[in-house]
C-alpha cells in the first residue's frame, strides 16, 4: 500500500513523499509505520527532516509552501495587540494635545492644524507614489542590464 506523506525540511521547503508500507499494517498504525520508514530512508541519505505528517486524500491539492517551520500565530497576535495599543497611545496623545492647546491658546492654532494636515496628506502620497515609481525604475534598469 502507498501512503502520501507531507515532509518539511529545516530550510522551510516541503515535499510530498510516497511511502510503501506493508498491506497488513493496521489502520491506526499506518502513520506511525510510514513515519518510521520515511525517517530511516532520509537518515540513510543524510537528510534532516523538521516535520512529517500523513497527507489525507481529501486535503486541498493546492498546498502553499510553509514560510516558517513553526507556528507563528502567537507572534502575530502579539504584534496585532502591540499595534492596537500603540495606535491608542498615539490617538490619546494627539487628542489630549489638541484639547490642551484649544484650552490654553483659545483656538489660534486651528489654521496651523489645517495647514499641517494638508501638508501631511500631500507628503504621504508623494512619498508613496515616489516609492512605487522608484521601484518601477529600478526593475526597468535591472531588466535592461540583463
């Protein structure tokens, strides 16, 4: 009997390997036997393996390669919370500063806020589109050199 095994290597590349196992193998031991056979085969060839799992027949055929050999969901959640709290701190600072200035300066700075808002808007988009144009120019120059 042949079993498809999903194999991940230490450099985060992966492959689907076919393993021949004895036909009299009990159903609950198929994955264990296939893992042992596959690991022995890779050890003989001197290839290190990070992760092996049985590939179920009904799994999606279009498997994406793994970028990381570990689960990064916890790191991603931590990053999301950090961004949320950083945004909250910035918003509290901006609104607190505006309220303080309105109270102390009696609204004289409103025209400055409007002016700097327009300047910030245009600066952001010029910088953004400038980056895109620079990437396109760089790609064109690289293509011409080849």
